[in-house]
């Protein structure tokens, strides 16, 4: 059985409903799967004649075991005993979100590196695959101190049963040992004004007796913000530590802020570092807001004399309170980020969840507002659900239903891969104008095309690729010419209103010598006329020196912009849209009054 959904109209637009819970994603309102006639015949022949079911794997017994769980996540049992492999989260935070890049391997607690923009701005240092397989086990760590036990319990390192669950936009690993089951979920924070990798650690008592437990959970190494650091960390890391420091957004050590004092560049100018990385952790509460946990940032307090960071010698014979009462130092050294959980009692079958946000903030003063958002009731659960549905929406244009579930998932994953390389086309501008028919981009200069989510496909195995993902709304980055060209070949089928945009764009790249450029970047927009009236419509009549209207007008007149750059400049200058004007309305108005350049 093969079922495909076909379009009811010859066009598609971005939803404009202002009451929608989530901002619009660049997918069609109507879904379709485009499969050639010959491919359908071959597929039907295979599905009706083959007895092989690739969604199951044979086991040593007569039963078979599913490859996927109820959430369509791939199940990878005993993952750390298998041959090493690497993977990554998509790095998609939605149209109105700010992404982080995240790589993982099947070793330790999986996350090998993550950061913002490029590999030059890591929170956990980027390493190619061969080194990641060796060092990942020294990244995220968890230490349990159970009352009555002489030794600390260390999940994902000692004996026990371990399973990895790989989803389209999430990763989960589990460990069961010493009567404790530890589940760790990772996902990119979607549709928020700040970026973060979210880590949720659920600790459950699977034994038959009550236990009293203390926990340290987090990163053994937390890299600071301070410019393009990847090369310097690898070649002059010891010297770089001289600029490192941990600052605090509060006096109770719950809001550490990791940054260099100044950017370490060999120039006559000194640039004070303002942006920083943060770690905010809390135990999720069933009702009411959660309370931030104190963070142990002094690596020596956890690992003591063990500079290899393998054994937590500093914790031996000490309680959480003992460690927190010690004076910590984060100056001129590489620091840690461990959330400290004081004694909690778990009866058999009981559990609790430690949630940590690792991200980047423009200023240390932003930490309190970020903390108030993420600790609100059910916030993390809602964002986790949204991270799942968001990817489903992006791939819904190729929703395919056959008797072969593995084939269905393969189609979605291939479409997502194409979207990450070539970008997902959005129609911006006057999409709903008062016209008898809906024209396409070729027929109406008030309509524009913008590709989101594209980037060079850098990963741990392709360590030579210098990927870049803007840490802005409408995030995207430059892509290799060949990748972009081949992965946009079906754009007009899924977004008919874009017309001949792709053809015109790639024809414009042909050079006099016959060569094409190595990389392709996103188009830019420049307000053609009426910058003042557009600014007044967006922010109101507020005037005066550096007032919002004049500041926005100056941005419009300052040159060509991409949508993400426009929103970022407005954030940097604290320019806010007036009530009644949504982000989507604003960017559509901006695009409709702008000229577009390839």
C-alpha cells in the first residue's frame, strides 16, 4: 500500500495566523510526495513481493526486536561496545530561534562538542572524529554519592546496560547499574531569543530499597567566550588560559558566566569581551517554578590532583555541602560546570530530573531574565515537544505512508538532509495582497524568496569543512555551490510560488571565465524607498536622538541586510516592535519594500 498526499492548489504560502502558538515554519500548507512513475512501479513490486521487513532485526532466538521505539527513534543497544560512529543534531532552532551546533559519538555520554556559529566558537571544544572517540568520555560526567556506599557511582563508565536512542532532533542515552537508572536527553532549544543546548538527566531508583543520593552533573571542561578560539585552544591553550575567568550573575553561584577578559588578538586595539557562556541548572518541579542549583566551576574541587579528569578525587569522602563551602577559583584556568544536588531521598520507583541549559548570552545581565524563563513550570517539557514537532513540520511535505516504515522514515530523513544543505525556501513579502490571483515571485516584485537552515555540511568525519550557522533568527550559512545546486533541484515542486528564482540565481553566478564560485550565500535585501515610514509603522512615532524610529531608519538605510541580521541589529540596539506588529508581519513588510540581491 502506497499513500501520498497531493496539493489541492498550485501555490503555497507561509501561514499568517497571528493566534498560532508557534511561529510559521517554511512548509507548504498542502503536502506532497513526488515520485516518478517508474519508481512507484518498482517500489510497489518490492513491497508486494518481498518478505523482508527491514524494520526488524533477527535475534539469537526465534523472536525479532524492533529497530525503532514508539517515537521513531533508532535503538542502539550497548552503543559504547560497538564500532565508533559520529553524528550530529540538525542545528535547527526554528525560523524565530537561535541554533547551536552539536556533534555526538557512541562513547561516554555522547556529546563530543557543541557551540555557536562555527567551530571557532565552542562551548565544548571541537575535535575531529578520531580524537572525539578518545576524549568524549571526559566531557559530560555524572557522579552519584549514595549514603552507605563507600565508592561513588559513575554512570556510563562502569558496568551495566546502556542504550542510545537517536531521533531526528534529539538524542537520549540510558544507563542502568547499581540500582540506579540514568537517562540523559539532549536537544537544541527551539524558538527562543537565546541559544542553548538542553540536557535533561533523569535519575530513578530501580532497586528494592530506599536510597539517599547526592549528585554532581555537568561538563568537566567549559570553554569561555572570547573571539575565534578553536585554533588558539589547540596551539596555545596554556597561554590562552591567562585570559580566562568565571564571573557571576548572582552571589549564590547559580549563574556562572564564562568568558575571557579581552579578546587575545595581536593588534594595537584592546577589545573587552562582553559576551559569555552560561550554565543554568535546576531540578524540575511538578508545580511552580524551579530553583537554580549551585554550580561547581573550579575543576580542582571535583577532580583534585587528577589533571587527566578521569577520576573525581576531589569528591572522595566529601558531601555536596563540603564542596560548596570551599572557596572556588575560575581565574586563569579552564573551568568546569557541575550542577550540585544536595541529599535527595528516592523510594523504589521514584525519580527526579536535573535540567541544564548551556548557551551564550550577550551580557552577564541577561542571565537573570534567561533563568526566569527556563525555570517556569513545564517550560522545558514544552520546548522538548516543540523540538520534535518542528522537524516533523519541516519534513511534512514528503509525508509518505507505505507498508514499510523504514522507507517512510528514509524519505523524511533524506528531505531533511537536503533542507540542511540547500535550505528551505520561504516566500516573504506581500503574500496575501489584495489581488484577484496569487502571483509567483517572477510576476510580483513584492514577493521575495529566502532560504533558511542551509549550511556547509561539516561534521566530525568531514573535519575539513568550515561550516557556519548564524546565531540569529532565520538562521542559515553559506553552502558549497554544488551542494546547494543539487539540493534545490525540487524547490519549485514544493514551493511553486518561487517560480524561476533558483534558475535566475545560479545563472547569475556564471563568471566571465566560465567558472562558478566555490560557495553560495543567502540573498540580501535593501529598502528601496520609504525607510522612515516603514520604521514608523514598525516601532511607532517615538523620535529624538537615537530614538527607536530613527535608529531603525538608520539600519534600513545602512546597506543590504538578511532577515537574521536585521533582527540582530534591532536586538543589539534594543529596538522593539510596537504592540500589534508581529515579527512575521514586520519581516514581510520589510521584504515587500526591498530590492533583492543574490
